[in-house]
C-alpha cells in the first residue's frame, strides 16, 4: 500500500515538473497561443495557407540553404549531417532513437568485388557486402521500372515459412505504390537445405522482368504452410500461364541454380555482416 502511494506521489510530481518545462519552452519560444508547428525549430506561419503547404514551403527553403552550404563546401562528404543540424541554435539538441538512431547497423558498400574463387572467409565485410550487392536482382513497380531508384530495400526472411513469405508480400505491396523504391530478396532459411519455394522464387526473380516476376511471385508467396509446398509441378502451375512469362529462361535458371554461389555469399553476409540467426527476418533501407 505504501509503495503504491509513493508511486502515485512521484507520478504527480513528475507531471508538475513536465508542465513547468513545457511552460518554460513555450515562453522561451514566444508562443502566445497553441497549437504551433515547427520544422527544425522554425515556427510555421499558418494564417494564409494550410499545414501541408506550409511544411512543403519550409522544407524547400531549408533545402535551398543546405544546397548553398554544399556549394560553398561548408558541407562535404565527410560532414556528419546530424551534427550539423544539432549545432544550429534553433534545433533542440536531442535525437529520437526511433527516428534517427546513430548507433544502428550500417552496411559498408564501399568494397570492391570482382568475382573469382577467393574463399568467403578471406573476404572482408565490405567485400562480402559488395558481392551480395553486385549479384542482387531487384524487383520494381511496373510504373517505375525505368525511373531512378532512390531507395533500395533488402528484405531478409525465411521463405519456407508463411510469416516470412507474408513479410515479402507486404513489402512488395508497399513498393507498388512507390516508383522510386526497388526491392531485393534474401532468403534466410532456418535449415541448411534450400526449400523448393526458395529455388522457384530465385529462379523467377533472375529470369523474368520485374513486373512479370511480381505477378508470378504473388500466388507463390501467398500459399499457407503445408499446402503442396514440395510439389514442383503444382507450384509451377500457379504462374506458368502468366502473360509474358518466359518459361524457357525460368527452366534454364532452375537447372543452373545448383551450381550458383549466390546463396553462399548471402548466407555468409547474413552471418558475418548482419549477424542474424538462421530463420531471422530484417529489412535494410539503403544499407541501414
């Protein structure tokens, strides 16, 4: 009973302190009335325009300032852009770890990989990442097939599980609404053997155009566990009649898959670079 009473008192004191801090913040910023909207510490004037237009205009204005700093070489490739913003007097010097986590994993893609028979264990993490990136086949939306891709998503999941397949489907649905996004799939099975659905999915991605590959993958990845996942003829029947599907290229890729080393590079990449356990899932956006 005493512990509960002390907890309630502490919560009450915390609320009072929070209100005092908020009042001090409002007064120091000169806010005479609420609500107010700020972008990087700059208060938006919302009298003559709606919120969306005001935010877009302010972002464009701040972008122009950054471009001028780049032109004057005050911001270079070696500049930590987070520290730059944190040093400005109108920005609250605190980062939300859920929005900008500086300690998050960053994949080093600066390495060079030119193929060859060098053992995987002798490759550096940067070389291993470069090998995976070089051999990655991407999926894109039909509308954005020939547009510049600003975001590269690598989806890691276990294709042998329904949850892993559903994760990829969700990402593909998101990609269909974004012309500037491309998606690469990395299978991370919980077992050492490659499932049939892995072989079919990889062969489709590597032998078909992105729009046709997505059409073919959708019914394949939508299957629930235990529904004929080891019946090759039945699974191929799900997509073989899709328009513009190149069956000859698909069958050729299926035969060559056994001699391909792509999966070995990906497995080593997951183990050493991402440090993921077999069967684990992850999503990387532009190497993070």
